[in-house]
C-alpha cells in the first residue's frame, strides 16, 4: 500500500554514482600504470591521488548519500519509508520535526521522530526533484510535509 511518492532519484545517487566514481578512479590508476613514464619514476605518487580521491568519495557518500531512505511515500495519515530491506510505517503525528536543507544539491529532508523505529530516530530522504527559477524558494515536498505533520499533531491533541 503506497500513495503519493515523495522521494526520487535515490537509486542513481546511492548505487550508480559511487560505481562510476570508483570506476573512473580505477581507470585512472590503471592508465597511470600502463603508460609508465620514466623507468626511474616510482609508481606510488601515481596511486596516491586515486586513493585519496576514493577515500574522499567514500567519506562524502557516507555523509550525504548512503544515509538516504530508498523510498518515501505518503499513505493517508502516515509515511511508508523503505530503506534497504526494511519498510516502516510512520504516522505523521509521530514526527517531531521536519527539516529541509536549503542551497544544497541534492536537497535533503530530515524527519526527526518522537520514538525510535527500526530505521532509527531520524529519517533522511531526497525529495522528488523540481525545477525552480528561484534558488531561495521553499521546497514543495518539505512544505507539504510540514503542513501535514502540523495538522496531524493538531488532530492528535484534539482527541
């Protein structure tokens, strides 16, 4: 059961882009070895840059990409969140805070939860991409979630 899809583009960022990154670095290292250069030259300096770039890439992917949920969908008064083999249903009233990054690419939406679930106490995902002329404009998915979470909290307190 899934409703309106809120996330998008995660597969490319989490799976394809890291493979391309590592592939190019391997290609560069192999080309450096094959082309040789001077016989007196040490190959170590030629490997230093690809190794440093690989370490930098892994660090950046770990910090910015690999923590993203694979899929987030709106299903009535809840979100269906899938990350890896885990799927979790999170009621909108259980969300404590909605945070949207500004001026970053990709845009990230962080949902801080009242109670920890199998995915942790914070869900981070990349919203569906939208073209905007104004880089300072608010993200539509983030704004929608803020309003829905607020409405869910108000309904919860009225009960």
